[in-house]
C-alpha cells in the first residue's frame, strides 16, 4: 500500500510540475510576442493585436510538437 501511495504522489507531483512549466512557458511566449510584435506602429499599420494566454499556450504547444528532438545522439 505504501508503494502505491508513493507512486500516486510522484505522479501527482509530476503532473503539477508539468502544469506549472507549461503555464510559465505560455506566459513567457505571451509576453514576448506582445512585446515584440504589438508596438503602436505595428498595430496601426498591420492591424496586429495582442494575444492572450490561451493563444500563447497553443503556440507554445505547437512549436514544442514541431521542433521536438526525437533522435539519439551517439
């Protein structure tokens, strides 16, 4: 029983850490994109709007899928 509870605790801890890292990554992407691409001139000329947290999370998720390294380096 102790082994099972330890495994559940490790699993929950890993899930919490993964959620925190994903949130931090999305927040960083949101700040970076909003800082780089939405100054007043870009908004006026090209109609660029600020992105929200969920769009930033989606961008972060898609780029992690596209650029994930799966090869081994031997």
